[in-house]
C-alpha cells in the first residue's frame, strides 16, 4: 500500500517546516505557494526561514519533496494542509484574509476524496461552515515554536484535531499520516480545538508572568530565582517542563495574538477576562527591564555614551524580530550611540544603530554591554576579553548567559533577571552593601 501524498499550501515558516517534517516520516510531500521567486529559491535549497537542523533535514529528504507555484500541483494529494503564517498587528489582531484567500485558491483543485486541514491559527468559529463537506474539513492545532520547529514538527506531544463529528473515525489517509508520528490523537469539535490552542498559550503566559513577577522580587529581596525554580519543577502540580525561566515579556506575535483574542472574545460575549489583560500589562512591564536597569545604574549617560546591544531576534535560533525586546530597548536609545550584532538578523533591522561584524566588535569602547537575545554563542564570550574591549564596566545580561563570578572577577558589574546585581571589589555598590 502506497503512502498518502501530503500537500502544504503556504511555504513560509509553518508550511515549510511542517512539510519537511512530513517528508522525514517517509511521506511524499507537495509544497505550494503562489510566489514564483520563493518557490524557485526553496527548490534550489535556499530556505526562507532559519531553524536549527532544518537545512540538513531538507537535504536528507529532498527526493520526497516537490515544490510548485501552481495550485494544480495539489490535485494528487490525499491530505492538503492550509499552512499560511498569520500576520498580526501591534494590537495582536490577526489578519485572516491570507488564509481565506488560500482556502479559496486550493479548494477547486482538490480531488474528490482529498481532506483539507486548516493548520493556521484561527479564532473559534472560523473553520465551521467553510465551503467543503464536513467529512473532508478539519482543523489541526499547530504547535511549532520559533527556534525549535524541527523538534516540535517531528516529535509532537499530541495532535489536537477539530472535527464536525469528533466521534466519527478520521478519514483513512489523514489518520494514517497522523499515526505515523506516534503520539496521541485528540479529536474534538471545531470550536473546542480552535480554543484549545489559545488555552495552551494562555497557560504558558500565566507561567511566564508569574515567573517574571517573582523574579523581580528576588532582585530586590536578595533571593535568587535560579535557586527557587528547581523546587517548583519537582512539584507534580507544576512539573519539570514548566516555563520558569525569567524573561523579557512575551514576544514573537503568537502569544500576544492569543491574549488579545481572549480579551476581544470576553468583551463580545460579556465574559470577565481581566486576568488575561493583566498578563498583557505584565509583559509590557517586563520588556522594559533592561531600560530600567540601564537608567538606574548609569543615570543620564552623558555625552558620547556608547551602548552595545548583542542580539536583535526576539529569541535565539530564529530570524524573527516580532515584538523583540531588543528593538523595544533600541527605541529608548535613540539619543545614544549604539552598536549592534546578531548572528542571523541583519543590523538594518535597527536603523537607529550601527552594525558590527562580531559580538566583541560591537562592544569595542562600549560603556554598557547588553545581551538582549540569548544566542548560545554569546555565552562563549570571555569576560576578560569583554572587559578589555569595553570602556565602561556594566554588563546587562538578563538571561545569565555569562558566568556572574567570572564577569565580576574581570572587573565588571553583572545585572541579570531574578537575582540582585553583582559588582567587582571596590565598586561603590559593593562598598555600600558591605557597610
């Protein structure tokens, strides 16, 4: 028996990563996108997204991957995913028109037995009523994470499937494809599945917001959040994989979108969503943590004050800058001389700053160095080399990429989330604490 052919309509982050993962499970895959240049680049091995291991997995499964700029290429597919990335505005509101347009484009080209699966994130009520038989229309929750897309696409924890009738068996080809991933299948009504994705993100944001709030207290109380977090991971009600690392608010667009969606639904349906609104406020506050530290430790700056910002992506292992804390910080620094470096994101993402060729080059002559994105390579910076490059002595390292003891031993002050700052011997703050 031949394996079903799986189609993906939309060859940006979601569709491309999902399609390559499907090919890695042995399935023939057709990737469609109406942009001829994009398809030509992908066909030539030039992928438009940055993800660890994605290029290698693409190369290893190239013979099972076909790409086309014509929707007619989907006619032989047994399952077709609509996998368009969903743009959001600054208020977290989704633009659903690209999804609607893609559905209208591909539906006429489906064969009579093909299943259409909406993989994009959509609000509750979107899938039901689309112009296709209920037995051939499904919604599937996507769970990709920027920087971990290969892992999430090839090793899913579960598949949440929105159906017209959750009690009915899935179409054979669709079921065969999902079962190849060896994870639980959770069929439910369309609206339940659509809301399940939002619910997951709300619970994640609750963990992030609680962590950031308590980590902020640690900085002022002399406690160390890194000592507290292991005790929470050992609590079965919280768990070993809980989001307990302090951060600079929520970014990337997806979580912000879901919080905004819940607030809009609550207003429309007269339901109390104030706790979700508070998460949005806490995230905004957390994004300005670096700026508050900067203002506190070097008030006023001064003429020719130079700041190095390492990292522009909103998180490591991705090229995305959506709502990036680094860009939020740089908006505060327009009056200062700033130099930036990111291993993936070009410096022109921050037009108010000057780009550098390396992390240490960005720090040359800096009064303050900020590690705004936790790229692993920044953790390899030698504190002694950093101290030698800088004019000043302040390192703002929210994610504790550098060893604090080594930083202070090199004569630098170290500011990180979730614990009080540490200073070298002889620093005024150190003397004040001793007194």
